[in-house]
C-alpha cells in the first residue's frame, strides 16, 4: 500500500510541477479512491499534504485545502507524534496557507502554538523554529502588528547571522524583514541601517 500511495504522490507532484494540473488533480482524486488510501500507513500523510498544497495553488471550490491539511496533520500526529518535525512542518504549511487567504487570526493562533511546540521539542538552535518564527512574523505584519513581528524577526536575524553568516540569503531575508518592521514602526534610522546591511549582503 505504501508503494502505491508514494507513486500517486510523486506522479501528481511531477504533473503539477510541469503545469499539467488537470492530470495532477485526476491522480490525486484517484489516489483517494484506492485500497491503499484505506490503509493506516504513514505514506498517506505525505499524500494528503501534497494534495493540500496543490489545492492552495489550483483552487477547486469542491475540494478546499483545509480538510486535506487536517487529514494530513492527523496522520502525521498518529504516525510520528505530536512533537515530531513532520507534524510541525505540516502544521506550519497549513497555517501559512490560511494566512495567504486572509485568515490571519486563525493562522496566528495556529502558528504560535506550533512555534511553542517546536521550541520545546527541537530547541532554540534548530533551524525549523526559525522558519516558523519568520512565517509567524510575516502574518503579524499582514495584521498590522509590526511590534509583535519584530519580537520574532529580531531573534531570527540574530540566529541566522550566527548560523549562516552575514552573506547568506536567509540572513538577507531576515534583515529585510527587520527593516520593514522598523519602517512600519517609524524607526527610520534603524530601518536605514538594516537596509544598508541588505545592500551589503
């Protein structure tokens, strides 16, 4: 069963990557109707995660991405555990998708809880919590809360400079985010300093 579901996941993902969205949608639909989809296997978590991400891009009113993400996260929870990297990653993708359609309150609540779990399970020096904090700050900026965004962005910038060095793309992203926070807060001197850092990178 695992082999079957992996094949459906990989083939549908390849079709989507090549712009063949009707064929990808058909494969995802067929995958849900196989005997393998009725089995209790970890591969289904990845299948539903891929299907959910597909539906965030290729919209279908008859198949919203939220139930697909919910199915995926339930399966990751069951097969890998509540504090697993797999579940943390899938939850972040779901929250980010919700933020992208304007569900900021739900996204922030989900992201905050997920970030707390990641810090506890993985520790502050793991790079995954930094990504979660970065995404949470993005949504907070979208909500018009730059001071709250800055709380996360400042930490991520410090961690990324220490881990990747100053001349790395991830450091550039964080420096730019911090500059935007300070600009939104009216701290123009600090915004200019961080913009200079971005140009140097």
